[in-house]
C-alpha cells in the first residue's frame, strides 16, 4: 500500500537496489556521481533497509526519474516522456534501439517503450522523433539534444556501461523539453565498470573479457558493425563534427576522472563510508573479503 502524499526529505519515491552484481558496492553510486558532472543524472547514495526493525541489508538508493527530476533539470514535466525498456527483452532483437523497424504505426512501438507521460499524442511525437532519426537526409538536431546524446555515449563507453543503449538497447529515458528536442537520460548504472559484459551489440556480440573491455574501440559501432541498428549512435558518428565532439567528451571524462586517479580515490572514500554497514549486511551476495579486493581485483 502506498500513501502518495508521503515524502522523505522531499522525495516521494525511492528506488532501492540490492547490489547483486557488485562485490565492491561502489559501482552504481560512483557511476551516477561521475555522470552528474556532465548531464542530468539521478542522485544516488546508500540506505540500510529494515523491515519491522529487522535489518535486511545495505542497498543503493537512486533518485527516481519522474516529475520532480524533470522540473529540476528541464523546467517542465508534462511533455512527452518515455522509458526505453522493452516489455520482453529479446537477446537477439532490436529492443528499444530507436530504429523504425516496427513501421509507421505508433502503436507498434508500445511493446518497446513505456510511456511515462499522460498525453495521448505523445506516441506520435516519439514516432516522429524515431522517423527523423532514421532518415538519411534529415536534420535530426531539431528533434534531438545532440550534445546530450553524445555525452551519454561517451559515458557508456568510458565506464563500460553496456547494460544500456549500447548492449541490448535498454535502460534509458527520453524527455522532450519545451524546445521540441528529446533528451536521453541515463538509468540503471549498477553494472557499469564492465560488470556487464554479455554483449556490445557489435564485434563482441557474445560477450567480452576484462582485457577486451579495456581496449574496446570507442567508435566500434561506426568502424565495425551493429548487430542490430543503433541509430542514436550511427546518426551521430556519421557526422564528422559530432564524431570529434564525441571523442572530445570521452577524453574529458577520462582526464577528469580516470587519468588523474580520482575514481580510485573516490571509490576508496565511498568504501570507507559504508564499510561498517557492508560488514553488518549478512544477506549480501559476496564475502567481506570480496568487498575489499574487488576495488582493484576481479571477483568472479
């Protein structure tokens, strides 16, 4: 049962995750922290979760992408708003890849995108966006915040966050701001830092190793192949100016977070904050030793 008028420190919804894919406990919170430097991304922290005074464990707690988030970042919340997550994930399919394969009827796109707004015409807006994005001769910057999309691609590649638009084409939002442009919004970063390596939807369709993750071509979907279409990537990469912007954004993320060692310093600091809580969590999926060693060692 939900009391819709309730809130906690101004938040009326919390999204809890049990950290199942992360022995270090830092991937999701650190990834959101890095993302917020460059684009509108949810806030994230940790929560000790109790049920009837019984400690269940330490969870990550992520700000929901809904009305308050949209108002804070876009100054509106009643425009076209969709989530890119298919009703049924097809491991060999296109999923929510923004291709126009489903055809000209907006209703055909409903199994692949969840409408989060309330306007009946929003499906037409989404189809128009997809149609323009897939047109060879279109000027898609009229319907897409190109720089925002470039930042998202640079983030996903630099943090090897492939449980996203890159891999099976899911786990992102699209919000159409008042200027008519759709803005992609990152979501579900719990398998960043190469925790998810099942596919890159390109050369390593069947999965890739840690060593391969470290040397992935950041223009793989341009230089090689996309097993299924990735128009949000290819439309941008085919433009030489946007391609240079993408590489510049990726370089910025690497220089400001990785080359300088900031990610390791911040990951270590986060672990120090949550150390006692992790050790007190008897329901976690990995050992106490794994928590410490996974900061710089692979845990299978």
